[in-house]
């Protein structure tokens, strides 16, 4: 039987070359940012809650950056696991000029001056309470995460990272007004070239569980719902995006990525700034666990999940699979 069909979409899929011509979305290592964990120790430790990820020593960190760079990944974001003894209610270690993060920035820049170093701006690894901001206990026993005093500490943290050579600072705390405050603190200190990648729509997500295991940074008490966003809300993400754009953010981020593709798409349409998306630890772990069980083809699902995030509108993606994607792209 022969249908009378002028429109046959399959013609545009008939060979690998034709499919290449039609392809709308590219995924390459230059779109990726590789999150790396570090700790104060001479050796590298596998992270139990995130199989395939490592808490690096400074030497291991520099080596991993070099290997990722060799396969085309040029941007890295640093997360530090801090010893319990250094965690205080005022999170002073967050702006110690000789702290772990500033030393890591200098070590990476010494060995690989051309890579882009991004640092996380938030207090949770340094805060005795495990919250992203300073905590005030109320008379009824409940906790209040104090906004404006936190922003002051975040500014000190960002200046400390900028002095050590960070290229981009990335506030993940969700306090109000922190982008404007960081921009002005950086500019007043002569760090106007340092960019701000704002966690703009960061949801209060159960997908962060494995990450908090990696850093021992889970809140000791309460949850993060008074500062991170309600997963039910989309309009609120647009509001945050417009505020961060007006406050001077250079890049805005949606996090997590996979379960929030609609938010990536809407934020992409609402503002002109580049959009980043974070494929978080829980998304990583679901792919890892299913592949370890032999139930999924890991590499294929990694590429498809990241392509989906790009297709939704993300210019760049933070992913624990960054180095692996680089290896795949380089055959
Ligand atoms: C903390 C921070 C978190 C992540 C990045 N920065 C955890 C949190 O907010 O509790 C999560 C990353 C991931 O799950 O991969 N400011």
C-alpha cells in the first residue's frame, strides 16, 4: 500500500549524516562545569554517598583538574568539607584567607592558569548549624535564618575567594539582596572582573541528600524551606530571575535540573542572561545506581539527560559527569 503523504518527517532522520544536519542541540565539554569536593587531608577519599566521586586532597584536586582540562572541561566549582572543629555559629572560617578554598584556588591557578575557577558562596560547610545562613534560635525553640547579617558574611567570603584568584563566585544561599551586595563589595575592592553566577531558582529539594553526605553539611536542625524555593512554584522563579538580573548577576542558575526543565525553559524566556542548570547529586546518583544494577546504559543516559537540560534552554550545566562527557567526546 502507498499512502498519499507529502509530509514524511522520517526523511529527515534517514542517515547519521542527515540526522547531524538536522540536530538542534549540541552538548560538548565546553558547556560543562565540573563540581569538585576537597578536604584537608593528604590523600583522596571515595565519597560513600556519591559512588564515583572523591573528596580530593589539594594535590589530587590539581591532578583531577588537569585530567578534566585535557578532555576539554575548563570550568570547575569547588566545595569544601570542613573539619568539625572549624565550624562556628559565625562561620568565620568561610573568609579565612588561609582556608582550604583560597589555598585550593591558588594551587589550581598555579598549575593551570587558564582554567576558570568558580567558588560556592554559602555558609553551610562552615556553620555549626549546617544552614546556609547565620542562625538565631527563637524563644519558642524554632530557628530563624537571618538574612542581612548573613549577606555581610557572604560578602567577606566572596572577597576572600576573589583575592585568592576566583574567576566567578556563585552564591547558593538564597538570601535576599545578596547579588547586589556581592557586586558592590567586589567592585569597591577592585574585583570588578569577578563574575557572579547566582543560584537564582534553587529549590528546597530532596535531590541534594547525597551532596550533604559528601560534605557532612546537612542542617542539624530544621530544613531549608524558609530560604530555598517551594518545588510547587514556577512564577516565583521568574520573580527571582528578574531580581537577580536587576541586581547585577552575570549568570542565573536553576537547580536541580532534570525535574525542573520547565523552570529552565521559562527562566530562559524571561531574562536575557546566560542560564546555568545544576544536575545535582540525587540526579547523578539515580543514574549511577541504576547503571550499577545493570538496568541502564550509563553513558547513553548521561548524554541524554544532559542534552535534555541543554534543549530546555540551559547554556551551561554543572554536572558530576563533566569529565566523563569529555572522555566520551574525545573518543
Ligand atoms: C549548599 C549547596 C548544596 C548544593 C550545592 N550547594 C546543598 C544544599 O543546599 O543543601 C547541592 C548540590 C548537589 O546536591 O549536588 N549551599
